């Protein structure tokens, strides 16, 4: 599973199951206060606010959900949206697509205001700054007014999520891709999706008619030729394991590796990256704050050479 864990994270139960569905055998009720199903949801507690980190082992994306506690205007139409005080700072371009979960309409970054519920989608291994709050400009999608229940999972051909906890009734629902374009319910199948909904049946899986579904998949977007060429170029990147010491020293870092049972410390004086043999966990510390991340594979020993996943280089 790929993760990008920020700050001190405590695993929390995901409170869900709630949109009226039609089932002959199921009792329909508002169960918004129940804790009937669990999902990969983490809560970062910061003062009176919190940010939820929704992840799914079947997806390469992570959803950060919280409340807008600040909006700073930048240059060239950019804005910086602060989510849950110290949870996350997301930089959004002037032409960023903002999907309104309330009615499926498309908004601009100028429509984002303090106190608004917001979700931003990032790649699971997206690097962030080591500031407080951590900052990123690599936002895949943004959804506002998501003040109801949210499920993030991969849905099968029967519109059931991977955890078998939620089934979608898709007649007449709003379905969007990450560019805010209208797509069909069939595009939900075998893709990761954000599902915003209110109440559900008590059946297993619970059934719901979503308020909106946002499919998190590049394949459902009609992208310009230039973007397609860019993706083709990215697909040619060599993802073979690399020699840990060689790639780190070439980037100006020193490597401290005393034994196989001890952490490997990679440092340039300002930033220290710690990894362990036979693990994909990666801890990054600096002068301001530390973050935890997961690499695409384990660090491992090949003979006398310590090998690392190719994406270790993105943290150097």
C-alpha cells in the first residue's frame, strides 16, 4: 500500500453508510451517527480542527478532507488553501477545476472561502515541503462543499466498493471526472472514486444513491495531445531499483549504514532521510518538521550493495 503520512497520525474509524436506497429486504434509516464500517481513514488532530486522510490500497491516490481555515492569494492567480490549520496547504492555479459536491457545478479557486468543507486529491507518493503546514502544488482534483459522508474506494462492475460496504444506485446521479467533465456511471466501474452521499440502507453492503461521484482516473479525461505526450514520456521513466549509496552521494548526501539491523541515515546537513532494510518506510526530518512516506518498494540488500526503489530520488 502506498502512503503519504503527515504529522502525527492516529488511525480512526470511518463513520459512514448513509443514503436512502431501495431494497426489498433492507431497513432504510439515517445511520449517520453509527460506526458500522471501517475504511482506510486517518485523522490528523490539530487543535480543534482535524484533517482526514482517505486512502485505499487499490488506488494510487490519497484524499485529504477537512475544513478551509485560510485562503492566501498569490501571484498569477494562484491561491494557497490552508486545510484544518496545520493539516495541509494546497496551492491551486487560477484555472484549477473545482467541483462543487452540492450540485456538480464547476467553480474557480476564487469560490473557495474559509469555513468551507473541501477535499483535495493527491498522488499517494506526492512529496511535500517540510514546513508547517506541509505544502504541495501537485493537486489532482479539488471538491468543495463535501459536508456529507464520503467513501473513497475502487468500485467493481456491480458498483460495489472493494470493501463490500457500499453499493451505488446509479440512476440519474451526477458523475464527474477529475477535469470536472460529465461522464457516465459506467466510468465508475473498476476505477477509484470519491462518493459523497447522505443516508443509506442497513443492508450488507449498504445501498445509497450518491449526491455526486468523482472518478479519480486519468483514463476518463479527454486530455490535450500535449498532455498525452507528456504521459507517454513519463511512462518511459526507468523504474528499476537503484544503488542507494550511489544515488544519494551523487545528490550531495552522505550515507550512514552501520549494520543490517540499524536504520540507514541519508543526510545533507539540512535534511535527513531514514530508511530500513526490508521496508518501504521512509522518514524525512529537517529544521522545521518531519514527515513519513512510503516508497514504491522495499529497500533491500543485493550481495554487498544496498538497493532502493527508484522513487527514493524524489525525496533527495
